[in-house]
C-alpha cells in the first residue's frame, strides 16, 4: 500500500519532521523522496533520533528560527550534517506575547496578527527563502532539511514557495501545510493566562493566511513567473536545473 503524503518520520524529540517527497509537480514528475525535509525544532532530538536521521544522509540543516530562539534551544544534528542559520526573526512574536499575556486576546485578533507575520515572511523576508533555494541547488547540500520552531509558519511558507517553484498544485501545497495539525504535538509554550481560543489560533494552521501570503509574494514581481525569476532567483534555465535536481 502506498504511504499517504506527506510522509512523516517518527521521532521522539520532534513531531513534525517529514519528507517533502512524493508531491506531483512539473509535467507530472514527483518530488524525489529523501532529498528535502521540513521540521519543527531539533533541540530535543534523542540519540536514537540522531541515528534515525543519520540514515537519511542529511547534509545540511537550515535553521529559520530567530537568533535568540536558536541560541536558547540549539539544534542537535546527526554526524555529517552542517548547520546553516537563515534567521527569520519573529518580529510579530512580541505583539502576540503581549496580546496573550493580558488575558483578553481573541481568536480573531490573534489570527490577524499571524496574518501580518505571514505577509512579512512572504515579502520582507523573501530574500531568506531565496538563500534557501540557492542552497538546495548545490548538489553537495542535499539531502537538506529546513525548520523553524513549530515547522508550521516560517517553514510552511518556505515549503510552499519551493513546491510552487516545482509546479506542485496549490491544493497539494495547502494539504502539505495543514498536515502540521495532524503531526505536531503543539508543545510550544504559551502563557497560562491566555484564553484557549487565542492559544488555538497560534497553534493551528491557517491555509487562508498561507494562500494570501503566496499571492502577496507575487505582487511586487507582477506574475508567478516573475516571483520565481526575480524573487527566488530562478530564471528559466536555473528553474529547469532546480526541477531536474528534485523531480523524478
């Protein structure tokens, strides 16, 4: 029986680490398994987890967490894996913490702030995702894993941009994104006094926000092709190389 997508790699110290392989992209080709991985934070990985990850041949781990996040909870990596920091600072995080701490946050207001963060990732932080694409194009960097704290927001947009470049349908991109709701243990600490509806808004996926962010990413470049070429550094010849490296 074919394993449903996305394909989770069960671990003790991370709950949202999965192989991006299997999604159908350009001309019906499928993203190769064992080449790209996405994950939540890696600081709680056990020795057994590290052994399991070493079996993938992981060469590069790109950390999208902010500098303070990464310093407080440094990743554990398997032998042979090289860490590459690509920090996206959670600038909306302070506003969210303030909102939660006063005990009066609503789901609507919390979701609105998350929407602001998503738009920031897709526009102001787009150069970080371009660096991620550059690394993926280097043969010696693969297999490559990218992650943030939950593997949901910053990582979710990164996965969506990569899958878009590979020609994966929007439906499948959103299916991959919302899989976090099934896999992630939702173990991100939040203030006890925060209303549960606000906590749920932070911990849930928001496909409408992701879709809006992808649309916003296109606007400065005039078209989806412009986003790929000028935003992600994938003009036609380089885009063909990107797809050839990842699709089978």
